[in-house]
C-alpha cells in the first residue's frame, strides 16, 4: 500500500473514532482508540516511536516521540486542542525530517467534524 492509500485508510479510521467518541476527550484516549481501529483494519503501526537526532555523526535520543507511525510510511501526530498552533505543525515537520518519511498527518480530535481536524504534510512525494 502506498502513502496515499494508507492515508485514506488512516483518515477513515480517525473519522470512525471521532464519530464514536466525539470531541473533548484526552489525546491519550484518541490514541488508544485509533490504534485499536487500525488493528481492526489490519493496518500495521507502532506507538510512541523514538525519533533520534543525528548530531555530528552521533545518534542522540533527545526525547522526541511520534505518537504513531503507520506501516513505516506515515507519521501521525494526535492532538485534542481548541486550535492547532504553529508549534504543533512544526513538531510534525520535525518528525518527518528526523525520520526521513514523506507523509505526516496532524489529527486534532477536538473539533465538531473530524474533516476539520485533519492537516496533511507532504515532504518529497
């Protein structure tokens, strides 16, 4: 499955989670439920993936963790905030840079309609 097909399946899973739970819950709740939904759809993923920094040839653990990496192709950064801020977008862009992956989705579940909480970031696709 390529990044675009995977993205469509991820968005469908996020919409299902949001339709079931609605807005206003903790980010950790949405993460748990989205991972369950991905599992139900047999979509491989990893949670809380460490993003290392390579500095002067050394790989350093600096505390960066991507919420979910799907099939080693798409990074998911989950939020449950009133407004997505530039720092949230910068966080996902940093993860794309550190990982070398090309597609990231910033998913904010604290919206009335999930489609309004989806931000897609593409790097080199």
